């Protein structure tokens, strides 16, 4: 039995029924559905979700419109579900707070696999390190609670941005290409010409840098990739 709570938002009843059925067969029992933006927002205000599958082309307000509103009240992992698959569409989705992108037509088993992969990561089972808390100068990352503090203040961030930060915390002062980052953080083969990493690097800088336009911590090495150069050294608490 899966304890995760899911919300599926799509105006096509056939897709709702298909996803709900296959997820129930995989022992997910806490599943809510909505067919429009207003109902989705109402459910998000009433319940705490671990995963939200959000269609872009909803009647009235689109998924792009309501994703930032959901992000303000929820730390759920948000999958955009859409037939729009251009790089611009993906960038727009990530920019408004989505964590992942599933394009139609899709294999429902792939959706299930992605959900399970996220839940394994969230539970900490996918991270072999025994370290539980990272301290880097003004930045503290607590893997147990998922809390991030910068200069003593709690900082909320989308799940995929948090996962990116966690990856850099595990590998300070090491240079990684975009392909290496993508394959380690997203767990998929990097096919090139994908701005996912760049968009999430920018989002992470906005969370941890004093001046995101002139980053000191998360540095770009031109032509090679990125590295996390923390101030204050590395301290571990297990």
C-alpha cells in the first residue's frame, strides 16, 4: 500500500480514469481528481499532496496559470501533462514551478515509474550516503526534514530544485557537465539541446545566492559546466 497522496488534474475523463485505475493497481490508494483549475486549487487548499499531475490545457485557466498558485501553497512534486512538447513549452513549465514534464501521448506505466522514482528519492532510499545534514557556511540542508535554511531563514523550493541542491551538496567543488547533472539528478539519459538543467540552475541560484546574476556559490565554468563552491567548508552530521 502506497501512502503518497496524489492529485490528477485533466479535463479528459478518459485520462483521469486510466491513470487512476493503473495507480490503484500499483497500490496507490489516496488519489483525488479534478477537471478544472478552480477545483484543483480548492483541493490543494484542503489537502497536502505528494504528487500533482497537472494538465496544461485546462478549460478556463491553464496549468501554466495555476501552477504558481499551487506552488505557493504546496511543496508537491508537479508533473505537467501536455501534448505541447517544444523546448519553449518546457521552459515555460519549469519557469512557473513544474518539476517534470510528461508529453502526450504517454505510456501510463512510465508515469507510474516516475512517480515511484520520486517517492523513493523523497524517502531517502535512493541516496546511499549516511549523511543527514549538510552545512556550508550560511546554507544548511537537512535531508531528514527536507528543510533548507539560508542565513538562518527557511527557504522553500520545488522538489527538483531541492534535489539539484542536494546533488551539489554531495559533490562540493566538483565540476559537472550539463549531461552529468541531468543524468544524476533527473535519472534519465541526456539527449542534448535541453535547457532543463540551465533553468533549474537559475532557480537554485535565486534561492541561495546573494546576487543570482553574479553567483559566488554555484559557478559556471564556461564551456564545461557547473560547480558548487561553498563558503565555510563542509561539515557533516549523521
